[in-house]
């Protein structure tokens, strides 16, 4: 460390900032499970494979209920002052070990609302099994949601499931399917391939129920109520990704969220339902910042936007650690460079503009909730991509970084 005293001073300041930051305090108290009720109230909680956007059992799988029933308290990464990780245990219908932590929001939704399951203990068991078998809970839950919809539509039979009733809401079936996927038994062998390949093998209408972008299953956020999140699903180099950029609701009104991006020149509120130029500009800037966290190894729940560590303090942290006299401009170029390289890689592998899209279901209107009927059209997404590509210095035809952009980023060797 180039400047230990300086880094220690930033650390102390961050600790004090976390103590007074409202969002950080909620994360410490409830962790990411606090998002269950927020999204359900907003009508954007993915339910039954995104066929609904509010879940009648949301309170039973909420962060508040988790805290009152199965929680043993919180834990955290080494030396973290937020400590958002949950730790749960149960010895009732399912025996759940505290060694595997507890379900985050994405797991409560992927193994809960998206499957119509409101059994918190079963979800905690599913979380334990996924962690034990090193399965991603988002993809696992979405694969089971796909299978449940196919089962209810008659594309998968009781014979295919070896007698297992795969209707939405069957908590025991969810737990059993995690075992089958992990050990590739029966239908689990098909689902272990992911929804894209599973749908291709099933054929027929199965493709309609396979919700993915570039082969990666959708995270548990409904972009019909958050266009910036939808754009991140489409253009992320890794497929549908909910942590590609800060989420839209943080910037809808004047307050800490909007103030956190003022160093980027973003000064006016932007509605979550906005899909025009101001939203694309906001998304592009916050995407560059969140991609910078990937480059620096900084947690999304620590830094702005919208959390406690300011952009200026991030710059000072890099200076203290490395000794470089760097700037926010230079660090954003690091992020820009990484994104351009990822884009070039994807283009080489056959992923271009056509793959920067959504599954058909996301172009359907929201089915319920306060924004019932709200939707974004294919034209909205295509126009958004046009402007985003231009802002990134990529061509409109296929999202290919231009010669000028690569030279600007000192990446002409990629030409």
C-alpha cells in the first residue's frame, strides 16, 4: 500500500458514512431480502416464470419474515462494516444448516415467487443445496420455473418427471429438482443444460417459456418497470445481468441517489419508465461506474451510486493503494476499455446486435400491480440500442467498436 495512513483515514470515514447511510442500515438489518416487499409493492416481483408481477405469498418469503423466523443474524465478508449476508437454520420439516448462510433476494425470488413457492423453509433448504452443489440459484430457479410452465402447458408429462408434480407452488418438487439437476438424474439432466438448450431439445412452444439473454437465465428483476435494467439485460456481455448498472428507481427523484451521480453530470431525475435519451445517458454512465467496480474489485453495496463510498473517495482509495496520481476520468476509461474488449470478444464469438435483445415475454404488458399494462416495445429497445451504441463509440449495425474508439482507448491492436 502506497499510503497506509491515507487509506486508514478513508476506511474510518467510510465506516462513519455506513453508520448513517439509510440504505446501508437496511442492508445490515435485513440484507438483500428487504427487496422482496419493495419489488412486490412496485409490481415488479417476477412471479410464476414472469407471467405475473406480484406474488400473493410475498410477505411469507420477505426479509422481514426471514428475520423473524429462520434468521440467526447477519455475517459479512472479511472486515466489511455492512454485513448484509444472512445466516439461517431450521430443524423442522427441512433441516437447514447455518453453514451455508441464507437466501439472498435473488434466491427468495428464483426459488420462491418465480416458482409460486411461499414456503420459506423450503427456499432456505433449496439455497443450502445450491450452495452445497455449487449451483447458481438464479439459473437453477429459472430452469425449474421453465420446467413448471412446460409441465402446466403439457410439454412435459408426469412420465417425463417420473411422477413428480411440477405445478407452480410445489415446494417439495422444487427441492427435489435441485437434487436431480445437480446429479443430472432424469429431467434434471436436461435442465442442467440451461433453459436455452433445454427448450431447443424439447422443441415446439418450449422456446416461449425459456427466459434468457445470450443463454443466461433472467435475474429476478422485471425490466418492464425499469428500462435501464432491461437495457443492461440486453447489452451485458455475459447475458442477462442485474448488476450491470445501478437500478432506475435510485434516480427518480432528488435525493442521495441522484446526488451520488452528480460528478458524472447527471443532475435531473429520470423516471424508471423513461426509455428516451436521458435514460440511455444515465444508463451508459452508471454502467461505466459499475463496470469499474468489477475492475477494482469493489462491492456494489459499498460504493456510489447509490451507497456510501463516494466516487471521489474511490479515486482517493486507488491513489492510496497504488500511488498513482489518477482521476475519475482515467478510471472511467479503464472501465470503458474493459467493456470495449468484452464487446470485441463477443463479436468474435458470434454475439452481436441481434443477440442484444429480450425474450418475447418481456415485450408483453405487465400483468398486474400499480403499473399494470406498462410495457416497452421492440422499437423502444432498438432505439435505445442505437443511441447506446453511439454513446459507446460502437457502430449501429452490429455494435462494433469503431476504429476511432479503439484508438482513443489505446486498443488499436484489436483492429
